[in-house]
C-alpha cells in the first residue's frame, strides 16, 4: 500500500478526510486524490466529490458483474497476465486488434461506451488481488489501422475512457507501455493527450513495432514467460 511521505502531506490528508467525511472514503482513496492535485486540499476535495457523483450517477460499481454482448466479449479482449517484479498487476490490452468502429457500426454503440466502465472496474478488481494499489498496462497497437481509428465515434469512445480514468482513478497507474504503435498513433494520441495529467503522461513509454526496443523495456519489469505470444511482431 502507501502512506503520506511527510508531515505536510499527512496534515493535508487529515484535512481532506475531515472535509470529506460525508463521502465515507477510505484513507488510500483520499491520499490518491490529494496527490493527483499536488497536495491542494480544496482541489482534491472537488475532484473526489465529482468522482463520487460520477460513480453514483452511472452506477459504475455494478459493472464489475456486467456481461456484455457476445460481440463485445469476443472483440474487446484484455487480460491480467500476472504481477511484475514489484508485485504490481500487469494488464495486457491488444487494443490494436479491437474493431471498435465495426462494433459501433453494427449497432452496439451504447454498449461499447458502457464497456469502459466494465474494463476500468475489472482493472481495479485485479489490483485488489495484489498487495499494491497501482497497476501496469501494456497497450498493444498491432493491427491498428487508419480505417479503424479514422472514425468520430471511435475517437469519442477513447477520449471518454481516458477522461474517466484520469478523473476517477487517480494515481492508479504505475506505468504504461504502448507497443507496436503505427504511423497513425501520434494523430490519435493528440486527441487523448489533453485528457491526461502530467503525472500520468510521465509514466507512459511509447514504442513503434521495433521489438528490439520495446521488448527489453518490458523485460526490465516482467519475466519473459509473462509476455503474451500475440504481442510479438
């Protein structure tokens, strides 16, 4: 887990906890939101209250047991491949293979947007199985094409997912590895980047399809037998 790093942070945490007693949030949650706002209690309280409202209004917690349609289940695949060398859960998301545009055009737009609640809550489920409070993610963009992402609703969905994560799961990300990024990635990232804080952006490492670059970076954190076969070039 984690704890305040110094007296100043501990005092700020106590102030935030008292200000948010009505929200009934645990100490770790308060600390995460406090750090997300660089120790500013007022901003942390505002962020936390908005997040609690977001969870209540969307009934987000219920999506841990949500069963999407067969189309969503078969296409939007992801997995927890284990724990890294520090005990953090490692998520593997072959998002390049996802056919978000196709799923939406088949009439599953509303369900595709709801899926973001499910995957975020599932990530937290995997985190709770560890002794840590953060996770590592590998976003594999292999098979990502211009056709898949040159689509307004697809971009909107990606923006919504990253915005929801940034606003409601602060300080949950330990590290992010984007691998097999195609030429189109910088254009898509330009839409997503404004949704992410400096804290989050500093944890993101981006690699193209050169396996000799991204594989060693991953192996500094995880064992080779944890690497899914499908992420190889």
